[in-house]
C-alpha cells in the first residue's frame, strides 16, 4: 500500500509515539501507586472513605495493599505513638524501593493535639516524608489531591533517582 | 414573652477564672445509713478488723489494711459484690507520701456499689486478685504500668500501654506531661541510636513554629543546588524578591546589581 493511502486517524492518530525512558517508566509508576494502608487513628476512616465507592480512589490506579513488600506509598493516617514508632520504621524499611510517604493529618505531621509524652511529634522524626497533608481530619478529596501531587512529583523526577540523601541510616 | 433582663455592664470586669490552681474542698464523710451496706461492712470489720468506712455522696467507701486486700475482696465477693468494675490508683505521694489503690465493686443481686481502698507506699507490693476476677488481670497491669504499683502473684505483670522498655510511670503526678528526657528521645534513640540526636533535633512541640532548618536533614530547605552541582553546606539567604509574571519589566534584584566602571 502506498504511503499516502494509510489512514492514520482510524488507528488512533500517529503510528509512532516518541518519549524518553524516564517518562515511560514514570508514567507507569505514577499511574499504579500501591498504598500500604497505615491507618492508626481517626484519619484512617477518611482514608477508608477515599477507597470506597463514593470517592473511588482506585480510579487513579491506586490500590491499598496490606503488605509492605508490594506497596510503594506509605500513607500514615493517624496518631503515631512512641510505642508504635519502631514498627512504622520497620515497615518502611521493608517496602521495596522506590518508595514514597504521605503523612496524613495533623497528628502524623506534627503530633497534632497530642502534645504529650506518648506521641511522636511528627512522623518525619522517624521516616522521610514526601507530602504533608494538613487537616484534622483531611477529607478524602484531600488525600486524592495528595495522590495526584505525588503522581506529578514522580513524573518529574529521574527514573533512577538516588534517595540516599533523604535517609539517616 | 421576654427573657428577664440582667445588667451586663460589668461582665468584662469579672474574671472568668478566679483561681487557676483551685483545690476543691474535700467531700464530707457521712455515716453509713444504708442497711444492706452497713450489714456487709460490719461482717467485713469482724473478719478483717481495722477497717474504716463511710459514705461520700451516697457512695460507700471502705479502707482496709493493704496486706489484707485479697481477703477482704474475697469476703465481699462471697457477700454478693460479684463484679469488679474498675481498679486503679490515685497518686497522693506529694501530699501524703502514699498511693491509694481502689477497687470498684458492684453487686447486681443487692443493687449496691462499694469502693474498697487500700493505702500503700510507693513501690510497695500488694496481692493480685487476677485469679478472682479476669478483668483484674489487665487492670493490674495497667496500674503497674501507669503508677508502678507491684501486684504479687500476678500471672504476667508487664507493661501494657507503654513500651516494655519505658522509663517511669506516666500517671504519677511527678511525671511531666510532655515527658522526661527519655520520652523525648525514645523513638530516635531506639531507631537510630543516641548519636543521631543532634542530627534529628529536639521535638518541635510548638505547632505555630516555622523553622526552615527543621527538616533540613530530609528536605534540606535552603540548601538547594542546581542540577548536577555538588551539595553545599552554607544556607541560601532568603531574598524577598518575588518574580511577577509581567513581561515588560523585571523586579530589582539587589544581588544582581552591578556598578559600572565607566559611563556608557
Ligand atoms: S489528625 Fe485529627 S483526625 Fe487525624 S488522627 Fe489526628 S486527631 Fe484524628
């Protein structure tokens, strides 16, 4: 068939798409964020609500996983007590790289209203945080927005970024 | 219909809080009037001896000597006070140098409540009643965790709310609300080790404080460098020059000013 006879429009536009490996990988990564559910207190209810039919978190390609081995985003929803801090860190360490953290709600960000001996005053004292989500409790829309911000962040960073500078150990 | 008028001219002058550290008056101790409770308490007195009982706001309270707490509770249980509703302690160490451990009992058959109290010194041991009431098992663990009261013959007297290696008993009045040195650094010491204290820094307990160096070790705010440049140690000073998106002119940037050597 001669070149001018091919109907490009019928096959969805141009037959060739040009891209970079970075963009291709990041496109895949950012559209299949699997969340490690980390519901610790009331914020977790909002997190569950975002997963429900009304807000439908899954349409962003996100799936809540209960295993750190298969998750790449840790969404810390709620109050981290000091007793619990080592477990948070352990689960974070068990997640495969690359990984991101969303700190959801005032409690996870700064200790919130629990200005006491038993609460970790900000989860960034134990793990690096990518997105701080303000509010007490943040609505599901906010979490969805945070996921979209995270997608944007992932798309703009190099595929094989080094994250060692963000970690203590 | 109107509400009765009250003059509000001096509302601002009246203090809302007269005394911040108001100490309420002790509630009066009244003699026991209830026949059923009185009967039971007399039996208790005969069996144990050295008890002291009274009413406070229609609640029967009885003090027994600390070594006989289990004996007294067993007797009350046989008298129909079959449920242990609550077990905890009150810290009177600062005023009287002692702790009070209380047991709230309920008798469903007699429709009465009774509070049994024992007075102990700090770190003094008393007998556990975990084999009599299942609810006492974790209540006693909690009491030990929070007040440091030791219960003899408890099946497993370990901390229940706080981590096992916690230092101090948080519900004692001498314990600071925001924690002691140990509490402030607990998670950092445990996860990273003491040598990282300086790197991570103190807990920020002021929610209104904004310090760009706070999260330096993660985000390195103010230490940004250009693409491909090596990380640097000096912080970039904050310049309050904002770029406005107006095509025709740029804002004056003092960093970029240059004195010409020669007139053009
Ligand atoms: S931030 Fe508010 S809603 Fe979220 S866990 Fe803390 S107290 Fe609950």
